[in-house]
C-alpha cells in the first residue's frame, strides 16, 4: 500500500545590503553556492533544495521601500504588485510603514 505524503514548500527570505564598491555578481555566486545545500531538520528529515532566486530591490520601479519609522524593508499591501517575501505594510499620511509600525487599528497592523 502506498503511503500518502504531504509536501511543503518552505520559502525563506534574506536581505543583504551592499555598498557601491561590492561586486554584486560575486556576492550572488557565493549566495547561490551556500543556499543550494539541503538542510537537515528535526526527526532526521531533510529539506531538499529546489530553487534559489534573488531580486535587486528598486523602490523606484517596484512596490517596496523602507519603513519611515524603523527602516525595515516593506511592501505596501494596498498597492499593486506587492512583494510577498517582504514585510507587509501600507502608506499612512504619505508615509510607508511596516506592519509593526502601523497604527493598531490599521488592517495590516501586526
């Protein structure tokens, strides 16, 4: 009898800030080498690597920016094309705020 299995797709996001002097291509190659390894979790189970992607965040052309209060990267969930891997947030009185810095009564507040 075949055993039923449940599969999970686990997405993990990291942010990396580079200076103008750092070589983006070299950094990306090293990142891909590190994150493409399988990861051992509890009970002897292994998460097998499936894919890796990286995008260069550009607040001018993408729905992202820094929270005006805490400076964390955030996406405005009330505007088109939110970046799901970033913290949820919204614009209040012209200021982009993350879910933790939004007013408590805001629907995206954490």
